[in-house]
């Protein structure tokens, strides 16, 4: 369509030139210009037209050349930008005119130039932040070659690096602030004046005086630990001074107002507090020197209490007895007593777990012996209020606990003796030897009690040997739990038993229908005395059998007798017949 329009324009241009020439010729004819002058004028018109067309052609040629040059330049610039920005080379569409190609190239170059400038601007900002953070943290900056355009990945990594450094800075600032605050607090509590440059800088209010480096953090942590150790040392020294002052105050029985002065609240700092308590101790020591005898006696009382707590026997107290019984009171004697008291206090503090376990074992051993004593008491079966069940549970608990305590004691003592290189003695004996001797003594006591019971039982059995039955004699007494009772049999039996019970007093139980139950009425006392008088130790049934001739009874006769209908003439056993 565009070709047709250009051709039409070219044809109209030629037509207009022809019309213009025709008009010129008409004008020349009307004027009467001769042929020669007409030719000259026509040459002039031709010259003008040729010059104009030539000029126009030259301009268009220059335009075409410039466009081609721009295409070449843009192509080179585009290739360079693609290389710098690490993007894929731009591929143009085919069958494009020179003008379209130049336009596309120019737009693409402008786009890449804009992206390049944005990347460089972002790189500049990030590098500035990175450098500041790296200087503060003494870290290595993220490396990007100078003069190059960073890729998107590099910018992303640099961004992440800056964010990481920012978080690290916040963390270190927090650590630095905490450390410096703790150091400042400790110095204030102790009343410590900064001595080194590090201490002065650590309490300086300027927050930028320290670089947030790992070395500086380590230095501050080391300084903080040193100050904490110093504080603990000061507290320990202050506590010792307080303990010493309290001990002296108790020994000297100072008046209450003076004691209250010594026990006033601590000063603002530990150093001031230590100076205060040191002055108190010096004052009390001067008073102590003036009252040596009273002080030494009180130290001796404290020593006796500690010896008892540590379970020292006479042999263990013997080395200090010479000083303990010395009545020549001097400062040297007091110093010896103080040294011994400190030694015993240190020993008690070190051996306290073993001593507490030993006390616990002693308590449970006493419970165990008490349970053993109660086990031998026959009255314990009264079981009023469930006491027997409770006693059984407590006894089982103690029996389980004693071996555990002994094993724990064994382990603690072995560790002690291994560390100290000496035996741990209780009342002059090693603990396990003492425990073994207690068990052996308990075993011997149980054996003795057992032998006494066996001897007593043998002596009693010699006087209560039952009389043997005559050969062929048969007891007709039925076993109570095997008798089939009928309603008709219950009445006579009950009457018989009641009659016997009413007539009887107190006597020993026989092997008859009556069961030997505590508190149940027994056979007649009169019969028992008569029998004892006539036949020694025979029971009533034996007396009956000895006076009458025994008649053998078969088992069928015995069962038929039981199956008879109960009446007043029926007897359940020989004892009842005899009593009637």
C-alpha cells in the first residue's frame, strides 16, 4: 500500500513539473521571449530542479549513512552492555528495515544503560554500608572487582552480607552493652577504681570508643570474670571477717549495744564494708587478749561440740588433750585452740555428707533394733488399730533402706580415703568395720535368744509329754468339721455343751470335741484336780479310758451311730457320756 502511495506521489510530482513547465512556456509565449532566451530560461529551471533534487538526495544519503553508523555503534554498545550485565545477547527480528533496527537497538541500549546505572547506584550504597560495618566489626568486606558492573546475584549476596553484618553488629552491641554494664556495676559494688586502660575504657560513657571485635569481647569477658573473682574474694573475706567478729562477740559476750554496733548494715561498697569489719575484728581481738582464760574455755566448749559432731573417739582427741588440759593461758595457747577449731570446722564441712549419712544410718539402725524387739513380744498380735500392719510396713521400709545407706556410705568413704590418703574414723573405728560389728553383735544376740527359747522349750516338753494310747484303742470322738449336723441334733448337743460349760471352772484343754481357744470355758476344775490326784498328769479322757474296759468299735458301727436320730440317749462322744 505504501509503495502505491509513493508511486502516485512520484507520478503527481512529474505531472506538476510538466504543468509548471507548460505554464512557463505559456508565460514566455505571451511575453514573446525568443527561443534562445526560452532555452536559457529552461536550462535555469532545470539547473534549479537538479540542484534541489541533488541536495535532497545528498541529505537522504547522509541520513542513511548516519543511521547505519548508529546501528553499528548501538550494536557494539549493546554487546558491551550485555557482557557487563551478564545478560544474553539481544536477538533482533529478521526482515527489519534499517530505521526499525536502529530504533530497536536504541531502545535496548537505553534499557540496559538504565539497569547498569541502577546496579552501580545500588552497589555504591551497599558498599558504603558494608565498609562501615566492616570497620566497626573488623570484618572483611564483600569483594566485587572495581570498575565492573555487579550481577544481580552479586548484589543479592552483598545485600545478604550487609544484613548479616547488621545483625552481628546488633548482637555485639548488646553483648558489649551488657558486659560494660556488668563491669560498671561490679566496680561500683566493690568500690574498685579503674587501674588499666581497658578498665577505664570499659566504663567510659562513649559507646564508640570500642570496636565491636571478638578480641575486644574476649578482653571484656576476661575483665568481667576477673572482677567477679575479685568480688567473690572480697565477699569471702568479708564473710570471714563477719564470722570472726561474730565468733569473738559471742566468746566475749559483748554488751548488746556494742554488738549491735558491730552488726550494723554494710557500707555502700564491699571495700568499705571490709574495712569496717576489719576494724571490728581488731577491736574484738584486743578485748580477747584481755580476757584470755574466758575465751580459751569457750573455744574448748566449741571444740567439744565439733568433736561430737564429727564423731571423734578418745584416740582422735588425744593429740590435742595436752593443750586442752593446759591451764597456763597465753596467746600461743589461744592460737593453738583457734587453729584446732578452724581445722575441725574445715573437717566437719568437708565430711558433712558422710556424717549426715552415718547419723541417718544410726537412726534407722535404732528403728531396726526396735522392730526386732517388738517382733519377739507376743503381745504385738493384739493388733489394735492396725498397728501390726503399720509396724510391718515400717520394718520392711527400714530393712530396704539400711543396705542402701551402707552402700552409699561405702562409696563416700572410699572416695574420701582415696582423695585424702587416710582412713575415715568414727569413734576410733572405720565406718564399715563399725557397721559390721553392729551386725555381728545383732546376730550373736539373736542366736543367744534362740538358744534360750530352745532350752526353755525343751525343759517344758519334759513335763508335758502326752500319755500314749493303749494298743488297739480307738477314739470315738468324731472330727468336728466332718460331722453332718441336722436340725434335730443341734438341740441336744447345745444343751449338753451348755450343761458342761455351766458346771466347769477353768482347766487345761483336752483332745475332745472342745477346741483350745483363748477365753473359752474349759473342763471342770474339780474333775481336773481329782484326776491329777489319782493319775498324775492324766487328762479326764485318759482317766475315763483307764477305769473302763475299752471295746473295739468298727468304722461302720461308728457311722451308723452318727446316722441315728438324735434323742436324749444319743451321745456325740465319750467325753459327753462321761460328764453325764
